[in-house]
C-alpha cells in the first residue's frame, strides 16, 4: 500500500457557489465521499480549506519573516482542500480522485507521499 | 560448414534481430518475477551482453527467450547475493524455480500485455509512453528512438529514466486493466502505436531504414495486441489500417523519389500480401460487431484498395464511412476529409462549401491548405489556389511533399 495526497483545485466562481442550495448538495456529496473513503479504509486525512482570500504566505528571507496577503501564487485554479489516502497503487488513487465532487469542474492533483 | 568470418557476419544481424524480438517478452517476464522495472532491465541488460558475446560463436539458441531468462536469473542471484538477507534470496530462487533448462519459449507466460499497458499508462506523458513502449516492448535502442523523434540521445535517455522513476514513485501498477477501464486503456495503447506508425512516415523521408524499422515495429506491436486481446475489434481495426497503408509503400514514391499522392499512385504497385493481411484483420474485426474509429478508417482504406484506378473509387461508400466516423469521434480533421470526398462526388464547389468553414479551426493544419489549394485550383480560382499552395508549402515539414506541392503550384501559375 502507498499513500497519496489528493490536492483539490478549482476556479473560484466555478461549481456550486456558497449560500446556494446547490452548495448544500455539494457539501453533502463531500460528506458521502469522505464516508466512502473511510469505509474502504482508504482515508488517512482530509480537510477543506477556507478561501484563498484568507490565506497568508510566509517566507523567511535574510532572516526576516516576510508575510504577504494571499496564496503563494495567483493561479486561476486554487487549492480548496486535500485528502491523504492509502491506496494499493496509482490506478486506485486516480479512481479515488475522480470521485471527489470537485473533479467534475476542477482538477485533482495526485501526488505520492514521500517515503524515506 | 561456413568459414568463421562469414558465419559471424551473417549471424550478427540475426543475433540483433533475435534479441530485439525476444526483448519485450523477456522483460515482461522479468518484471513479473522481480516486481521491479529497473532491476528487471538491469539483469536483462547483463543477459543481453552475455548473448552478444556467445551467440555469434555458439549460434542462436533454439529458445532465445528461455536462454535470456536463465542467464538473467543467474545474474539476478549474483547481484542480490551481497545485498539481500537469506529469506529474500530464498524467495528470489523460488520465484525462478520453474525455469528449468528445457523450458520452451512457447511455455513462458506472455506478460507483454501488462508491460504494454504499463508503458502506455495515462499518468505518463504521451511522448514518454511512446519512448518507453519502443524501448521496453519493441526492444529498440535509445539512440534509434532519439533519432526517430528528433531529440538528442541524452534527452531521450533522460526521458526514459524519469519514466521509470515515475512508475516506481507513483506505484503505477504492473497490471492489465479490467472492466470499463480496459477499453479506455486499450485506446491509449492503440494511440501510441498509431503515433509510432505515423512518425515512421515522416522519418522515412530523411532516413529510410529508420522509417521502415519504426513502421515494422508499430505493426509488430499492433499484431501483438491482436494476439493478446482477441476480443478487441479496434486492435484488429488499427492493424488492418496499418497494413493497408503499408501496402501502398512502393507506389508512394516515383522512380525519382518524389512523393505521389493516393489518387495518382500506380495501383499495380500495391502489395497484395499486405492487402490480404489488412482485409483478413478487418473481416475478423467486423465479426466482433463493435465498430470503432480505427475500423472505420481501415474500411475507408479498403474501399480505396478495391478500386483498380482512382476513377473507379466508390466515393459514396467512403463518404458514408466518414459520416459514421464523424458521428463517433467528431473532429475538424474528419470534416476536412469529408469535404474532399464530397468534392469527388459533387464537384469542387460543394467541397469548398464544407471546407472553408473549417479554416478558423485548421489554420495551422498543413493538409487543410493542401486540400483547399487543390479544390480552388479545380474550381478555377487560381489566384486563391496559389495563395493556399504557398501556405501548404510553408507549413510542410516534409521535403518530398513540399516538392510535389511546388510542382503543382508552378504548373498552376504557368496556366495563368
């Protein structure tokens, strides 16, 4: 078994928007997805993140802590959440990623967790 | 008894060919036993070195794959002797247990399907799939593959190393996909094989041997897929399509080495054996009642092949097949081909009506301009035709094709 990070990216404004009924369904879908991962013993960890407007980027340069407002890079698709899953191989991790509710309109990056 | 020197020079090519033909099967088997791509390659490399030393003198073994696997097994045990614990060594030895001295190549399970699907995994970039398939399944050498795709040997070597690293790091499984995934993944493999085949036509212009080797390799891979997946109609379809194309090889160049398009080819030069193979595959595909794009393209090639001269071509049938193709996999390129066929059926003006709306989508696609030029010339619009010829020439990456287009443009200008 190997572990993979599923990094969930989507464009703000695409997909179900907060404070709409569709968003309620979307959250339920995520609840069901998480439950499915746990039931199949794939779930290691997973969280949703608050929007990138709440992000702060921290860098240490020349011993100075430099903070800037916002995500580290202004990309169209932004990181909205993540899962860590345990899967037999990449194909299974890909299958899990495809089932996230965001896959329908966003992008899920699948990255193996480093083992040392 | 041949003299030593003549025997050596004769078998040197035979040795290379036998090694290349055994490579995929041997590698696939080793990956299954050892569970690791890179290790399997390493021990196979050792075995091949041994073969290169011994086969020229001892002659080709009757069962070359078994020979390679036996030798690789010994090398593997040697390598691991220093590194592994007693338990691991015992495991290794038992994994090889059934590989006795008298094993027939036919009895060695053919794991090449797992290898092909792994090399063509969608998690690998398309150019990586192509390189890895040619190297691992086809047994081609890195410099050859580099030349085929016009990159430096170092670049190609890096590409292959990174591919294997990704397979290991991401745990791309060494499996044949099952259920719904199988059809999708078969399509990926066939796309890789078709890409290799099409590339061979571009290579053949500057490097005939390499072009021919690539085309032959693509057909070999396709035939292997047909053999390994007998229920797949599209595998047969693609193989048929390639045999139809191959059949026309001699007619594609005139005695001066110039490119000859399909409608001007001397059809007596079309190879009957290739056509026979193509038709057999297509007929067997039809029996499976699972139409698909490759089968349709092969069917179109079959219609061309039935016509003794270009004028006798059943354009109606071809138009119908393109209609079906557009229904399955709509694309501006299929619409372009359809426009050309409509012109054959109903004249250049109707063809142009269908063709011109595609310009926005296909403005960078060389065949669009070649088709447009041809239809405009036929319709008597010489100035516009000449402009289109210039675009077609500028976008061509193929010397023989350019020369042919220039000749057409020049004769049109002369008529002005």
